[in-house]
């Protein structure tokens, strides 16, 4: 009997030892075949996680992962987000990250944005919020009027750059983050410069957006900003072609003609003095600073150089400006550019 109990004890110990080794093996042995990011949508269940991991070829053994996930009750507490699975990680390490919700931030980039629709399409897909959700939020001024913005001016909040956000960011969270970035950009020094020009940050944004669409060469931007400020100061219409394109919602126009100038719109700066109701695109940091650091001069006009270098001739008188403009128009005709 004593021998039997000894055998039974040894056998039980052996079984436990083997079980412990198996459990250690499936929990702590490296199980990553290919390190990648996985994206778990809001509301997703455990099956979605395993399908995503399996289809991505991330793990060597999906069965062992599923076993450990259930042992650690991860199958009951799936958290959405973007997570980085690295080579050398074990099932235990992977599940600890997923279960904790320690997301990997994603880089969200947007630039060359003309309209809110453009913005929604460029950002949607980079975060969980899609373009329709972003557009729906931005289309309702009640979502941001308490922050001092209108539907016409809200685009000034979105300063083109690359930002780190969590993938699970929804439309309201995206707006709040961009508003925080906007307020950080408008620090005390920039606010003081804007005040010195008798402009608000949104008014600076409007001028900067026009410059972004008008000027290719960054070193010319402070000088052209000075032209627009001079026009505003003396009550002269801005006569900015980008505002006409915006009013017509036609950004393919390369040559603004007299027929275009007839458009009835508060954005028609040939017809109405002062600034238009809002920016004509997302203003860049370079152009915003160009306005705040505008050159002080007495130029009132500028015309693109006929060599198509991207630079401009600057003039103090209309007669001088017309001569330069005629040169440029002749070159447009020579190149068969009539629209």
C-alpha cells in the first residue's frame, strides 16, 4: 500500500510538472512570427481579434494564444485600439498589452487641405472615425460655436502637420485635440504680433490661407503678406484670386477671368472690401508666421513673373503693375493657357 501511494504521488507530481511545463511553454515561449500592428475596432469581440491576428500571419500558433487568452480572461475584456505586436513576444506579453489597453499612437498627417470635406477624407481612415463621422461633426456649428468659431472659420483650427493620436479617436476627440494644438500654436508671442497688426488669430488665418494658395515660394510670403495688409489698411479690395476659386468651388482654374469675377459671394474680394468670411483652405504654419512677420513696405500690387519661376514682380502703382501683368498674360496665351 505504501509503495502504491508512493507511485501515485510520483505520478501525480510528474503530471503536475508536465502540466506546468506545458502551461509555461504556451504562455511564455515566443510566439510571434511577424511583428505588426493590429487594429481592434470599438465594440469588437474576441473572435474579431483572433481573426485579425490569424489573417495577418502574426503568430506562429493561434491556438496557444486563444488558450492563454481564455486563461487570463482576455476573451471577456477586449479593448479597442492600435497595438504593436513585436518579434520575441510571448502569448502572455501580447495579452497583457491587449488587456491593459496600452495603445500604440498612430501618426496622422494632413496637408494641402482646401475644404472641410477634404479634411474629413484625408483624416478619416487614419483614425477609427471615418470621413462621414468627421464631416457630420464639422457640419454642425453647435459643436464648436462655444469655442468662438463658425462654420466658415472652423477650418482655421486645423493646422496642417503630423500629429500623434490614438487610433480610437472619434470625431469630437479629433476636434478637441486640434483645438488644443491651435491654442498651443497661438502662444503669447504670436498673439502679441497679431494684436500689433489689429488682427485676430482667425483673421491672420484667413490671410495666410490666401497666401498659401497664391504663393509657391516661401521666401516671398512675408512680402505678399505685406501687400495684403497694405490693401486692408487703406480700404482697398484684397483682389485675391484664391477667394474667387473658393467662391466658385473650382480649384482647377489657372487663370481667373473677368467672367469669374462676376460671382456673387462674400468671398469675392474683387467685389467686397475687407476679409472674406473665413479661410479658403487650412493655413500652413509658414504662411501664418509670414503674416505675423510681414514685410513693411509700400507695395500694393504683385504679378507673377512671365518666366513661370513662381516669383512675382511687386509694384507701387497700378500702371507699373499692369505692364507686368500684361507680360504674364502674353506668356499664358503663348502656352495656350486660357482657363
